[in-house]
């Protein structure tokens, strides 16, 4: 009886640890490296709103966005099409890796702060702080959409250095 309880306890512990790892989004091509492109922003600190439209023509409008390093932006994303689309922020490498996983598992559902997935006619938001200068890519990772050219970039300008007084 004691042995059965120990086995059941060990099995439950393993199951909980596995569930926690899965829930954290750390699958192949996962979502654990978003800090390379910034971090989730605080809505009340958003300095501006950028409206982005996703279409069944497999395009984002606009597909090129300019922000400043340190800026927090509220993206209001609208799916004007009928197909399911998403906007995912990441590095080009991360997006390509994640896209390969999505092609193998098109039913995979996920919700992370660097993305929004929308059914046709719906609108959602991402609030993001761009902490590093450079290029941040975005794409729709629904199977076939990335290959069809549904991608864009956020160009993050380096913040001006503050001059100290002498």
C-alpha cells in the first residue's frame, strides 16, 4: 500500500511538472525568447496606438512600422478577412521556427503577450515595449500565411543619449 502511494505521488508530480512546462509555452520554436524583441508593455504607459489590418490577401497594413527604443506601443489589430490570422512579434529566426511547428500542428492554440490571434472580423490588442534598437519582425504563423508573405517589421530607432550637465 505504501509503495502504491509513493508511485501515485511520483506520477502526479511528474504530470504536474510536465503540465507546467507545457503551459509555459516552451515547445520547439517556442515563446520563451521574446525578451530579444522587447517585453510586454503596460497599457497605461503606451505612448501611442498603431492600427494594423490583417487581410485574406495575406498582408499586414502597414507592414513597416517605426518606433523608438524604450517606447511602449498599443497595437490595435483588426482581422478584416474571413480566415483566422495572427500577428506575432519575434526575431525572424524565432518566427520561422514557430511557423514550422504550426505547420505540423495547425490546431495548436496559444496566447502569449507578444501575439494576438483573431477570427475573421475580430479586433484585438498587443501592448509592447521595444527595449532594444534594431528590427523586430512580425508575421502570421497560420499554416500557409507566412509562406504567402504575411509578414512585416518594426524598425526600432536607437534612443538618444541623454547629455549630463557639467
